[in-house]
C-alpha cells in the first residue's frame, strides 16, 4: 500500500495526540481581533471550517488562495485549511508594493485573496470580479466568509501518488529575472523539508516556537509544519523588535526560533539593555540563515545570550533546507572561537541532500525537497535544473563534508534577509526620465547585511533629480526594502567591449578588504 505524504499529516497528528494543548498564542497587538490562545483541537476545527468554506466558495482542488499578511494565527491555520484539502496556498510578502502584489495574484491565478487589515486597500486595488480575483477577504473583518462554514469539508479525492506530488504552496521569490518567480513546492517537498529539518534541529514535543521568521518566506522555512507535527506551541510575533523578542521568550518559555542575521543583531542589541538573566539562556536554540554570519556574531550569541547557534543554508527553491551547521561532539574540546568559526560555515548536507560545486564555483544541489518547478515558467525551470542539478546561483566550496558560501553568482542582493533582484531595481530607476544608465549592487552594511546601492548616470539634458527624488520614484514601483538606500551619481559605468556592465568591478571599491563577497 502506498500512503501519500501530505501536509495534513502534521495537523492530524497534533489533533489526535495533543488536542488540549495550546497550539497557537496569537499576536495580541494586531489590527484584527487576536485569536488569543487556541488548542490543537480548535486549530484543527478551524482548518476544517476554512476548507469547507472554500468548498462553498467553489474553489476547486488545485485552486489557488493567496494570503498577504504579517505573521498571525490565521495565517498559520491557512497552511492547513487551504493546502490540507488539495488547494494551493500562495503566501505573499506583505511588504511588496501594490503593483508587485497584483502581479503575483494575477500570475498565480489566485481566486481568493486573504489580506491583513493593514492591507485592506487591496480589496479595491485587486479588481474583484472584473476579470480579477473572485474574492478578497480581510482577515478579522471577514472571518465568517473565510471560516464560517459548519459543514464537513469535502474529502480530497485523488490518487495517492497524485496527492503526494500535488502542489501545496507557491512562494514568489525575487531572483535574476525582472519579475519574481513562483516556486512550486509539492506536499512531498514540504513534508520532507519539515521532517528532516525538524529531526536535525531536534524539534520535539517540549519545544515552544517563536515565529520571528515571516511565514510567507519559504513557508516559514517549514516550521508551521514541523512544529505542528510535534504538538509544539507556536508563539506568533507580528513585528520584529529585539526587546520584544526577549520578552516573549521569557513569557512563553520559548525554546527555538529562526532568524535572518538582522534579527540576531536586534536580539544582541536588546540584550545589552536587558535587566537580569537573558531569557532562554541554556535553553533556546536559534537557527540562522540568509547570509553567512560573522564568527564574532556567533560567539556573541553563544556567550552573551547563552543560546545554541545553528546555521542553515538553502533557498525558497529548496524548501529551504540544504545544509545545516550545528555543534558536534568532535568539536567539544575546541575553544569557543574555533567552534564559532566552524559554525560559520553554511553546513553539512541535510539528510536527502547531495551537494557539489561545479567548475565555475557554483553550488549545485539535488534533494528530496527541491522545487517541482517555477509556476508557469518552463524556461526558468529548465535553466535552474539543468543537468538534473539545482543551480543555487551561490558560489562556494564543499570541503570535509561542509559547504561554505563565499560569493554570489546571481545578480541578487540580500538585504535584511530578503532577496532583491538588481534588475528589478534597475528597471524601476530606468523608468525615471532623467536616468540614462544605472547599475544596482549590494554593498556591505552592518545593519542590513547588504545595502541596495544604485550607481546612476544622468542624462545631461534633463533636470537633475536628487538621490532622494530617485528613491521616491522607486517607491512608486517597488517594496520599500527593495528601493536603494544609497544613490551615487557617476559620469560613466565600466562596461565590457560588448557593452555589458561589469558589476564585479563596480562592486570592488566597496568590498575591498572583505574576506568574502557577500554579507
Ligand atoms: P531565499 O530564497 O529568499 O531564502 O534566499 C536564498 C539565498 O539566501 C541563497 O541563494 C543564498 O544566497 C542566501 N543564503 C541563505 N542562507 C545562507 C547562508 N547560511 N549563508 C550564505 N547565504 C545564504
């Protein structure tokens, strides 16, 4: 008998084994009425109600439901209420500009869009019913239209193999193209990422998980699934603030969290002013990815916070876990700086992952949870998976069983843990009448990791805009975090004989003296 791996396995188990446990502590301070604390039995009931309501709305198996929201219990529930009955959840970055959200909704073909109350304006902007989406519901205000049904959801009728390989989620990610691409992950992909991640990060039923990572980002790296499977308590946090992170760790006895380096920095800063013992000392493990953290940061997390430091490396396309770096017995006798240096490597391949570095220095991966394909983009899919290896676009080494990421082959900037496509920003700048040429690069920055920086050649005939004017112009087209934080005017930009921009040369002056080319 073949029984399919589907993401409802996780919530089904929690409802069976831990019905009376608190499943979620929702964010208390949010524009919708907080769900407060609900048990796994109740989370299961709400997921069923959501699925039954989608039946009544006529959203078929395979139909897409987008959600544009900060972290919330409602969003957590939607991972199960939507995907658990064969539909596809499209979690969208809530920081994106309206035009970007419109593109994703349209490209994914979402029939229903759920939005945070702060984004209620999308109701008008997404053009309901006029060839656009069928419904836009505001979380909190329209709960009866999302969770109102009291019927039993229609069972998901499909062949077992079909179910396991059905698309569960589509996450849009900015890459090397002007438009974001939809990463299509199947139930199998999400299942294996969640279980392997949960296993290697020792997630068990004594854990309490703090959602510092946005759930839209690679489905919160799979922790909505992994933590649920083990009956872990989910503590939702809506806005990232170092002191608030420490306070919630204290209040809810949190044991693990995931974070981009900027969040680690916020926690370290807040710890300086914290009165008394740091919350979670000798209890919390923090899982970090997005950029290679400096050795000193790792040492400080271990010394000043007393938390276990774990690094992972991966991409939205790989669900995301590819490698993990975690203390091992062989290193116990080493001094803390050497241990931190070893932990600074991206990590060893996770179970079910194979890694190699090709002769151009690019890291390639094969894994049981690499994306099925990019949604409606066969060319990009074929390119990313050429030769049956997934091309990460990252440059690095693979030695002694460990991957180190040192460089980026793709034209992507990672700022505050989010990807920004240089081309997208260049397109936005080029749409300004006074801009003749532009190159957008990332430069090292203490707070953001990399700072989106535009080098601009102006049209001498036009009225010269200021740096601020150009940033304001970008804001009309792009999410705030993608807009340049620094603009420098140049007389010309270095190009090859064939007219191609030589970004590595443009980057050189900013990266001099750094031991790697990413931050
Ligand atoms: P995303 O798909 O938005 O999660 O971004 C994935 C990209 O983040 C990767 O291709 C890397 O460039 C970068 N990244 C993720 N984890 C690490 C890490 N541990 N070290 C270096 N870069 C990382």
